[in-house]
């Protein structure tokens, strides 16, 4: 990895006079880069400045200014704050921006998403197809002037609900009586489908005929999913096989695309909180945190001590629960059908009991508020947490360790398979346990501490092999580190208020942009929020680790066996709600 | 099953034979067999699926109802548990899976999303409830329904099975072909096209018609 050579006082506009200007809009930071110079600036940032990890790429539609913007956020894996830079393009079709895939391959899927949802063409992208909707879908739905079939108003609360209180079913308002729209004059009988899968298959076809040793062999195309017991939900992979060996692979997603981002831009700021629960539905507590962090940055509100401690406790419990379930599910994928998962679910239930006690709901906690928490710990809960943390969980983690770590079958299936080098892992924007298993000690709790993580003593767990076994070991040890943090947090938990100011339904958020990111159990979870001073966010983007970690899926699988694909997908740890959003 | 449950009233069985003989109706024994071994398809859609798995796990243990055997193949399952948000991209697959299931088959809509769109109803890629395409037997409210709620829904399904008669259920009904168990698979066009509504859609999308609606 490159080491940064300069200090933070980086003046890009002096380095690239004319091509880069500081973003001077109130509340904004970073740089505005001219499209033509983008690749040059990006290469400079990566190679000279050490911003080797492209965290997130996303689009923003500034309809009133007739501009489309692409926002890049890059970080150093050695830690510290990141750099934001943006490319603006006039909002005239076709909108073209050069692709940064040659510099950061991790931008691959994200640029496809921007093409799909915003209609920005990335020139030089190797495989620019729609990703979340399907080929043939009409329009680019995240554009501000694209209205969904059940469109009612630009911003909530909708007047029909409040103050009027005269609600009409969405089906009654829509001329088609359903959640669909068709252009005027559309005739389903005359309409001929151009196969939505065609582009996908042609992108794979170049591999199909091959001659080796003078014998022409046929490669087989296999579709796995979206209904497949191993895909952890409705994920699909199209694989080209030579015998049992994977020659090429493409992930296909969008089967759970509900577009929480479009809904999020109509919601008020607070209304988005329960929606974040439904992203990575195993870890609603940490999802809440990332979003709260972004909005708190915009509002400039501080969080009381007690709330900070409870946040840490909940997030770490959630991490343990996630890693336990992951272990159980991965063993499912390896063929140890359901018994290990039962062990994991037993502990998970106990952790969920705590979530239910504090938040009122087992899975969808909706517990964080801007500047604090929804409610304090009810009586007796702290004792339960202590029981779990000091007694039960530590023993259970050891039990998993004892049963699994040296298990012959587990080792044989995991060791040395799907190796990912640290260079590749960084280039593909991997984060979380997969990145640390490759030997990069990058954990946001340490690299850019949020909340009060700078007060705790814990190790950033790494392994060096980068294979599946390393990913297992990292997660196992991370549970122990989480317990370590929990013990310190419980010991330090002070009395006091749990929210700054009075709880409010409607918060005032000054105009500007903010990026809040946390170390979620699956990787870097970030929320990019833009406010224009109104009650609703102008842009609300989720940087989903499940989604971006899949960029390297092909790289990890090619050359391996098809049976290992199932396990590899398991070791990445994806969850569909977050992947498709 | 105890003798009282199984025996149809009206036939006197001598006490000494009660251990060996039971007189019952065909419907009753048939339903008893089916309701005690409802095999769900192993198929999770979204958040609700996690609670479905939790209901299978030790604390709630659906095995008590004979429902622990999750089948990955539709050909071997009796129950399509729609556990989560149904999206437009996914619904052709779900309908195809339903068509591939052998009768008798049941559909349970688990959670707000599967029942009516739920919190994501306004989303452009969301189908507002699986009942827009498939006949639903039991709706389970909640977001997500707790495992207890799911178990309660399953007991409701068992009650429904208990009341059915082999002579009347629609999949053996020869006369009434209109209520077919086969649902045409929707197509992904510029938007989701429901093939059962082709004529209607054509009419609604026709330019003249569109004006009338906006005036009304
Ligand atoms: S009903 Fe709620 S929990 Fe269930 S799939 Fe929908 S959003 Fe998720």
C-alpha cells in the first residue's frame, strides 16, 4: 500500500489549476473536478496521496440547477479522514462521465447502479448494464423528475394524511389501478420483448467456446438463484463452467430492490430511521447509528455520554449476533445442514430479547434518534446484558472455537480457497472482515473513530492468508474483541440523559452534505445525506457493504470449483435487504 | 391423533375394539395427514424470512406442527410462505415457482409487505401484495411478524385444511376450470405486465381513455 507523502493540507486546485476548484457551496466540502481531468486527478490521489480505498460513488440530481453530479469518496487504508470530489455534468442526455474503474475497480457495480438509477453513462466502463432494475425498464428512477406509479406528493407528510386525514388508496389514484405505469398508447400485444437477459448472456458468451489440447469443449452456463437455498435470499449468479471449474461469473441482483433511497427522499429525516432497520435486517442497531451519525453531523448536535455508551453496547451486541449467525449459516453452506445454525440461533434469541426490551421490537429496533436514543434501558436489562457478556457469550464463543476451528472438514473446505490479496481487496473497495482477513488492518472504529470508540481498548483483528479460513478466524476473534469492548462499556456506563434536547418528530437540518460511516459487522456502512434546509433530505444514499463487497466476487470465484462458490458467497456475508436496498 | 378426534360420531364401536378400529371419513383422515405435514418451500424474500428461520429454530420449533421440513424444490413443497417484499423483478419467479408446486398447495402472506406492500408500497419496484397474483390462504400481519405470530398463522392454516373437503377443493374441481391453479407468469416490459390484464391495460393506456381519466 502506498503511504501518504503529504500532510492533510492538500490543495488540489493549486495542483490542477483550472481543472479542480474547491466546492464552495455552503455546507459542502471537497473539490469539483472537471470531467476531462477526472482520471488524472483520481490517479494522483491514489498513487501520490495514498487514497487507495474508494469508499463510495454515487449520483445526485440537482434538478433546479440543471446539473447531474457524481460524488466520489476516497479514504486511506492507513486511516484518517477522506477526500470528497465531485464531477458535474449538464443534465442533457446523454450525460457522460469517464469511468474510474481503471483506477479503482471497486467502482464497477456502483457505476452500474448510477447508470441504472440516474442515467449517467460512464465512458470506458467494461460492462455498463442496468443492475437493480431490468433491461428494458423505462426511465432512470432516481431522477428527480421521474415519478413512480404511486406518486402522491414530493414530500411527506402527504397532505391527504395530515392535516386533511382523507386517505385514498394508492390503487384508486393510479389510472391502472396498480403499481404500474405505461406510456400513452402502449399496446402489450404489439410490444415485443427484447430478452432482458440477452445483454447479460452476451457479456458472458465470449467465454463459451474454447479449445484446449486440440479438443473443443463446451462450457455450460448455469443460473444459480434467485431461488436457491444457498444464496441467502434472492440473489442470483450466472456462472460459466468448464466441468466443475468456474470460468466466469456475473452477479445478478435487484430482486429485492425496493428503493428505499427514492422513498427516503420523500420521507422526513426522522421517518427514514425505521427504513434503515430494514437494510441489513440482522443489524438494525448499527444501521441506525450510521444514519444518525450523518444527520447529527449536519445538525451539529452532540450526543450525551450515557447514550454514547448504550450505542456502543447495542452495536457490539449486534456484531456478536451477526457473526454467530454468520458462522451457523456458513456451515449450512458447507453442508452441515442447520445444526450449527441452531446453536447460533439460541444465542441470537437471547440478544434479541435485550433488543426487544430496550426498543420494543426484536429485529426492527428503530432505537436511535438524532442526538441520542429513543428510550433508556428498562429496569433489569443491564443485569441481563451483564449476564450475557460476562458469562454466557464468552463461553459460547469458546465453544464454537473448540468445535469448529480445528474441525478437519471445515479446514479442508476453507483453507487456501478463494484467496484475495491485500492489493486486490483494497482495489475492489472491500471492507469489513473480508478486507481484514486479507491482512489490511482497516477498521473504521480505529481508522476514523466515531462515537466514543477512541476510548476503548481493543485489537483490530487481522489474518494474512486472505482465504476463507482467514475470514472465519477474523470473525471468531472479532466476537471476542466485541466482548472486550462491551465489558469496558458496561463498566463505564454513566447515569444521565439519553438525548440532547427534547425528542422531536421534525428536526431542523441545515443545508449541506454529510457522510456518516460506521464499521458495521459486514463492512463499511455509510450514509451520504444532502439537506437543502427543507424537512426532507434532498439526497439520501446508502453505501452498502454487502453490495460493494460483491464487486470482487468474480475475482474470488474464477478458477475455483462451483461447490466452493456457495461457500465463498457465504464468507462475504451478504444480506439482500442491504444489497438491493 | 386420539380416538375421539379421529372417529366420526354416529357409529358405535364396541369398547373391546376401540384400540384397533376407528371409523372415520375419508376427508378427515386425509386432512389429518396433510395438516400434520405441511412442508414449506425453503424460500426467503426479505427481512421476514429471518423470523421464519427463527421460528424454525429451537425456541419456537415449528417441527411441533410437522412443518420443519423445508424443501428447496417447489416440486416437493405444499406451502409457499411469501416472507417479505415482493418486487416486480422477483414476481415472475414467484409465480413460476407457484405454478411448479403440486396440488394441494397453499400460500401464506407473511408480513405487511407480502400482504399489501408494507412500508415499501410506494416503491416503484414493489408489488403491492402477493395477492395481486396468487390466491392467499392466510395473511399474517406484522413487520416482521414475530415467530409467535407466524406460528399462530400456521395454526390458522391447519384449521383451514381441517375444514376442506376433497370433493370441493378447487384443484380437483373439474367443472370450474375458470378458477385454475395455474397463474400466467407476468412479464417484465417497460413496467410489469400482468398477462391476465392485457386487454384492460391496452384500453387504459390508449390515448383517448387517458384523457377521460384525467378529466374525471
Ligand atoms: S413486512 Fe417488514 S419485516 Fe417483513 S419484509 Fe416487509 S419490511 Fe421486511
